[in-house]
């Protein structure tokens, strides 16, 4: 029996050594096998080298939007003496819900808030991209933030969406589509790699040949309608057709006459709608569809189940930049870190993750320099140790490392762990009535996610109110 187990172990070890790191790709799937570095929990230098090379390959964009056309500029007094200012500064310095700002720069959000303030007057639409792991699946957290922003700054509609439903579906949108879409996802437990890196702003895309159709229904509780539809496509065949049917039954057909290897945007202004019905004919890659208003704020929910947030450097930067420029993305939220925790066993693992995370931030800031960034650190996560649930080992060290990395890269940081209550707070969130976290002691419930979204939105609006009070 011992010889049998030794033989099996030897065979598995040889497979691990011989199997290609990126897997064996067929026309319909990528077959993977764990690498020795994964089995032994060793750092993969190749990932760091690959990420570092990807950062260098991103063309430096000039953030023109940040230099020109900012509207009102903010002028702050050198001293804050009234009671409101004292309360705000106390919040900014001591509250667990504060947003940690690079160099403690109280002006960090000024340009973002100026753009948001003026978007209605200038007939401008601003997108906010919320990337995250399974904590944001179903439009959790994003939905409440979207509502608060659209209440204040205008806008409506669910924003940028994949053609096939996100992992876990969505409380805000319902999908119905034909079956001939082939879907590729850049990262996570449902990852399906493409033969190229053109995933786009959603880090996923579908391709099809022939005829295809789909229907999207906005089910948002607030501001559900939209008056503009934008379809992001690439590798379109000659004479590619896309026909949108509005709610009055009128078919609005658009055609791309010549075959096009690059990306393009097809835009409709069909009037106010809550449903999107689209038929297509030809060959195409679809990187996303945006259901939006022509002005105000649009917030995009982009969940990647199982992702640690280290996939950006594995994508094509030019398409990513192109889409975010078209969307006019001014704020990017990054909610990652939790999925790295099961693999973190020591301080070296934390350093390895930080190295990769640092590369992602550098890549993003080169690809989208006009955007403002906030990293939302992971929540508390429970694990059983000697039969008792306790916070995961090294979680606080991981969060401290992510915060330091973010601030060093000029990116703001919001500490969800601290906001929850710190060590072992997940236990109390699970025991709340109604339950705020699931019994896996990892994921927030829908109620808990909404509560977390309120806390984050309140924090962000604290900074906005302070800006509004002191701008010239």
C-alpha cells in the first residue's frame, strides 16, 4: 500500500513538472495541472517577471482630462477653525471608516469631485468601475453606491455589462441570450483563457459566428431606465449587423461595412428604455454593452469570482485603455485581497502577493492615468482553529501590506476589516439578526453587503461634503 501511494505521488510530481504552466489549450477549454511551486507554496518568480514586463509594455497615456476642463477648482483655507471642519478632520484622522489618502493629501479627490459636480451641466457621462471578487457578485455594494451617486449627480441605468451574466447573476439586471456565445474570462475560479489577451474593460468577452441575440432587463430599484446603448465590439466580419429594438418596437439597425480587426463602439440613442433587445449577424468579439444615460454617473459592477486581483497585467492594455477612455472612467475601485488568504502561510507569502499587487497598480495607473483610484481591502475572514472560529492568520499583516502598497503608488485605501470591527468581527456579523455575513465566515450576505456599501458611501460623501464646503 505504501508503495502504491509513493508511486501515485511520483507520477503526480512528474506531471506537475512536465505540464505547461499555462495549461494545454484546446478549441473549447484549457486543461491545467498544479505546478510544483503551487504544491509546495513557493513564490512564482515568472509571475512577477511577467507582470513587470507587462507594466513596461503599457504605453504612457497623457491624462489630458486631468489637466484641462476641470471646471471649478478647489481652494482650501490654510486653517480649519469651525466646528464642522474640526469634526471632519477628526473623522479623517481617527475614524475606522476614513479613507487613507496618499501623503495624507486632503485634496486627493478634488479633481474627481469637480468632474462629478459639473457632469450634468456639461452633458457629460462619467463611469465608475468597481472591480472585485465574489464579495461584489450580484451587484452587491456597487448597487447602493450607484444609487447614492445618481441621486446626487444624476444619471441612470446599470452601466457596463457583459453579454452573458456575471458570476452569481445580478439583483439589478436579468439576462436572456442565445446559446452560441463562447465566453472567456481572464481570472478567477471560472477562468477560461483566450488565445489572445484582448479581454477589455470587463476582463471577459464573448465571441460568436452567424446569428445571435440577447435581451437585458434593468431591474434596479432606483434610476433603472437608460437612454443610450453602447456595444463594444472587435474582430467584426464584413457587413456585421447589430439591430436594437426599442420599447415601441422600432428596429434600429447599424452596420460595420468593412471587416475590422480592431475595437469599435456601436451607439444607439433609442429613447428611454428599461429593456435592451439586440440581434446580431456576422462574426464578432463582444467586450461589453453599456446601458446608460447620456449624462451624469454610471457605476459598473465587475466581479471576478475567486480572483486575487492580479490579472490586469495579463491583459491587453490598448483595448483596456480604449474602452475606459470611451466610457470616460474617472474612478476605479479595486476590492481584492481575500482570495489570496488561503495561500498565505508566512511573511514571505505576503511579500510575494504585494509584489504582484504593486505591479497591478502600476499597470492600471499607466493604462488609465485620468482615473482616481481607491483600493478596498478585504473584510475579516474566519477560519476554524482547534474547533473555534477566529480571524485568519496573517490577515492583518496582509491588509497592512496592501494599504502601504496602495499609498506608495498614490492610491487611496479603505480598510473594510477595520470598518467591520477588526479581529473576529466576522463572527459578530454572522450572529447578527438579520444575518450580515454568511455561515462560511467569509462572504457578506446581501443585507451585510448593503450595510458595507452604506459605510463606504458615507465615508466618500464625507470627503465630498468637505470639498463642497471649501471649493471656490
